[in-house]
C-alpha cells in the first residue's frame, strides 16, 4: 500500500453488460463483472482518512463514477493490521435529492443505515470545497440537513428518532421505554437500532463482555448498537459505546443522539445535552424538527489503495 497526497486519480466507469443474459450465463457474467471491477481499480483507489472525536473513517469520493466499494473491499480496508482500519467506511455518491448521497460500511463488511460523525466529517469536507453554509446529504434515513457552525464545528440534523418497534426494528411488539431485557434498557432507532442502558458508573461497565452479548440479542433481528449512559446532570451525560459490526468506539454520533433521546424520554435529562464520550464532547439538541448533533471533525491524511492491494482482495 502506498500513501500519496495525489488523490486526483479517477476510477473509470464499469459498463454493465449481459443485462439480458440467459440464466445459464449468470456465473460467467458474474466472473466477467468481477474481472472488470478489478481492472477498473488498476490505477488505485483514492481515499481520505478522517475522524470525529476519534470515531475514525475512510472516505471514498465516488461522485461521477460507479461505486467501487464492495463488502470484500470494506472488510479488507477495515483491518487495522492488513488494511488501514476504520470504525466506518463512507462512500460519497451523486444524488438528485441533495448535494450528495452517503453509503456507510462497517468494518465487518456489513452496511449501516446511519453514521452521524461520518456525516459531519463529509459535511465539513463539502463545506470547504463549496464555501456553502448549508447543504443536504442523503442517506438511508433520508435527507439530512447540515450547517457550518463556524470555528471547525459542523452540525447535522439526524432526523426524528424512531420509537415504534417496527421501525427500530425489533422482533416483536414490546414496551420500547422499558425493554424486557436484563438491565431495563430503552430501544429506539436513529436510522440504525439502539439499546440504551442507564448505569451508576459508566467507567466500571465491562463493555467488552456486555457489548457483543446485547448486540446480538434476540429482540434485535438486525443486531444493535449498545450504549451505557451515566447521567451527570439534567444537561450532561457520560457515554460508553459498543457499535454494531465494529465494537468499542471512542465516539458515535447516532449513539450519542440515541442516548440523549432515551435519557429525555425517561425524564432523566432535558433535550439539550452535553455528551462526554471517550474521544471528547458532542452537543446534542432534540428539537421539534429532529435531533441535531454538533462537534468538531478532522481530516488526517489522503492516500491511495494500490492496485496490488485491491487485486489481492
């Protein structure tokens, strides 16, 4: 793998063939497409490494071309020893509904419907490229409105929380404010599922043991993010995070939003809360138009995944 500041390389479009091929040719067709995809990356794949409070991302700008990222590429790049490593991989795509569309991958190669800190990072990048003050990014959640708050702070409206069990989703109809799970957590969605526990001391939680246990709880058919919240006051919490498909992370935008919504619904805090995560502080404000998240971002370096690296995947 060779690092480079030159991220101007363009990945040629892959022309999809055999759209009307008979069933007997499907296997040959798939092999051909995979070969063309590998050839399309022969000049390498440019990327940026960014983070929001230590919640780190690989960002691939695929505007004006076919999306080059697959589950296999996401898993290989996400390996912190043999790839680069990330909490999420974000792909920037063209959109007719906003300034850009975002796709998110977890390190295990699964897709994620939302990633608040990555959204803020990409919003900051696009603000710098366009000198705009407001823009709209499209995710699986829908249109997310973003603002440049100045002094390196970027704000994103993550939309209204999903409180109905079908939208989260859960496996059956239960009380989402008092889940029938040991520890009495709150369930909700922020474009991805969340299971929020309230604890006396977040620092003493054995998150490496409890995180994976609850991530795969039977009530969550798509698995879940797991949060452990210590309420410090009606306007401040301490948060420890286990992210679905990733593990322990230093920060998470959607987890921070979910934790504030859960605390507010339990009447443990107000709706505007300072969230202390391992990587720093996020400001969450649950308003009438959605849950707004504010915080800093960082662009660490640019690089290129070589054709050799990609060809071995």
